[in-house]
C-alpha cells in the first residue's frame, strides 16, 4: 500500500473565502513544468498560464500571435507540476471574441486538453454572453480589466488605463457586470490605485492587481519579470526579487570559460 500525502488544493471558493477573511492572494505566471513546480512548492495560491507566454517564451512583441494549441501546450506542462495551486489559463486572442459559441468551444478545448482549472478572458460587458455560456458548462472564469494587452492596437500604448473619469466609471460598471455574470475573480492591470481599491470594495469577488496598488485582494506578477530575467522591462509597479539576468549571464560566461580552458569536465566529472 502506498502512503499518499494529501495536499489541500486551492479552489475558487477558497479564494473568495480569503477575500472575506482579508487574506491576500498571491498569483504568479508560469508556462512550463520546471518553473511551475518551484512556484507551487513555494506555496503560491494561483498560477496563471498567461498569454504573456507570447512575449516571454516566444519573443513576440504582443500577446496576439499565441494560439489556442500553444496555450494548451504551456498549460498542460504546468498542470503536470502542480500539487496545490489553482491553475488559470488565458484564452488567447481570437479564440473567444467572435461569439459566445466560439468562446465556449475554445474554453472546453483548453480545459479538456490542458487539465487547467479555470480560464481568464479580457474584457467587460462586451463578453458577458460568452462568460455566462462558459460558466454554464461548469468552467470557472476569471475576468481581466484595465490594461488588456489583447487590445493593444485599440489603446495604442501600454500606459496606465482609466485615469479619466469616464473610463474609470465604465471600468467600475464592467467590474460589476463581471461579478454579476459569475466570474470568480478579476484581474485589474495598470490602473490608478485609488480606482482599483474602489473596485475591490464595490464587488465581493477577489480583485487581483498588477500595477493597481495595494488596496486590492491580491497581486500578480509575471515570474520572469520579478526574477529579473527580463531586465529590459522596468515598469514602476515591478518589484524585482532577484537579478537572474546577471546571475545567469555570469554562470553562462563561467561555463564558456571552463569549456574553452579545458577545466570542464575534470577527472571527477567523467566515466
Ligand atoms: O498574460 C499575463 O501574464 C497576464 C497577467 C499580466 C495578469 O494576463
């Protein structure tokens, strides 16, 4: 008989309980097995398989080129690593904006083929029908408002959103629509801290911020940014916990030197 250590998995319900208790939610991105395993073992609550994989993993300028099949590849790699975290996967650009039937088909495909626990969609009232249809199939949905990178060509820049009163009012209304539609949580990206705090107070579902200040219910960062691997990206909201770009460059240079000088491998490093 094998002794199986039960690990308590994070659920969407627990995230809502955390908000009620005032306990902050920690979320990070992951796109591959090895990184996801480390993050999960560190005790993260939520792992987001973000479409930022398009930038971070594939080197595209925007999140638009990544496909549903590529997101499935990333999410299924992450899922194989997870013992505890809730895994949310982004529906990529072009896989849900057409109509609610297309959105449901994409959501079912990504859930079935990746094993993820929930999907995230960008947008407000314009995707209400799609959210409701996905939810009717039993798939939990996380919303995403503020800077929504899939609409970068509409915005024109990656600067702070909803600074003007009209856009702020619309964002607050959209957050309420997403809550009413049944989203279990909401990401707010790059908006004024005051507005984000107001949104978090106005709705009962957890609000997870990135560049949205400390008055929300949790935080998310792109892992490669917080580890300092993407050293050319330095927005004000980013806290770097390591400078891996420098450490890794140093290690690679040392390896190159050791190979060229015949120091590696030594007697003990061969058969
Ligand atoms: O794709 C992503 O990484 C995201 C986060 C920035 C929230 O959507």
